[in-house]
């Protein structure tokens, strides 16, 4: 009896596959970093949802959060880590494998 190769869907990164986290990763993959406000507006979600999802991705090691002040105003920005970029690239490749298969 021969076994067929594992379907590519088994390689999907469940952490990234969520629509909101997928959108966050996509936005950050196209930039060195993004300010919280710009990221929120780009993917059209609430501050609280973005904050929660950024924390999930940061805990996984996929992004870093930097907090600083510009004048007296706090600014928060996010950027992908090398592990985050690798996870994003692998996830996209898996989606291509599924679509092409």
C-alpha cells in the first residue's frame, strides 16, 4: 500500500491564517515598520483588536513592538522579526502549493 504525500494544508501556519493576523503580517511584510495608527487604518480594524492581535504575534516571536515618544505624544510601531518574515514566506508558499495543486 502506498501512502500519498501529505496535503499542503497541513503546513499552513494556523497563527498567521486568521484573517486579521494574515492582514497584519501582509501589511508589515511590505514595510520596514508601521505605526500603530497606519497599520490600524490600513487593515480597517479597531484599536483594541489590533492591540490584541499584535500581542499574539509578538508572543510568537513574529514581530517586535516599539514604543517611543514624538514630542509629548506616544507612538507605537510594529515590525516583522526575521522569524516572522520566514513564517510569512512559508505560509504564502503553502497557499501557492494548495492553489497550484
